[in-house]
C-alpha cells in the first residue's frame, strides 16, 4: 500500500505560500498536492468574522479528490505525535467505514482535525452540492 505524506495547497494560495516552506516539506519527503480551491458557502463567506477565521477550511474536502489512494488520513497542522508510539499507519487499520473521526466536545459533531476517509469523486460531488445549497 502506498503511504505517502501530502500537503494540500490550493492553487489560489500558491503565490502567497512561501517557497522555502514548500522546499522544506519536499526535502522531508512530503508531496505537494496542488488542488482547485473549495470555496465557503456564500452565507458563511459574507460574515467577515467567519471569513477571516475559516476561509480556507473547506479545502480539507480536497482529500476526496485523492482517488489514487484507497484511504487518506487528514491531519491538521497543529497535530502532535509521539514518535515512540505505535506506527501511525495503524490509524488506517482501525477505519473500516468511508469516513472515520472522533467526536468533538459536542457529541453532535466530529473533530475534523483527524479524519480517515475513502476518497470518492461521488462523495466530493455530494459535499460540494450541499455546500452550494447552504443558505
């Protein structure tokens, strides 16, 4: 099984992403995954507070475009791992559903900081439709 490490970079962010940051990632073996940006719903983007805090968060959905992989783990950049812990690849063995995540503080929501998904263009199309229908 392919176990690559990728960094998602929306194409509209390339010009403002410091090249030396990308160079560090590449030197460490990280593949840069350039993708079309996924915009926030208009209703969310219209709020300046929400826009400032969350404008790039929809780009997480780009993981569903990675159909060359059987599973993808999406990890926020503020995640910290214990290098002495068991193999980080074990996260995949524990997920047998199309999406796996942990519950957030409010049990109605999941924490999108660590999720494992099965990439699917159909699932992405559904997500994008729901976003565009958001009022």
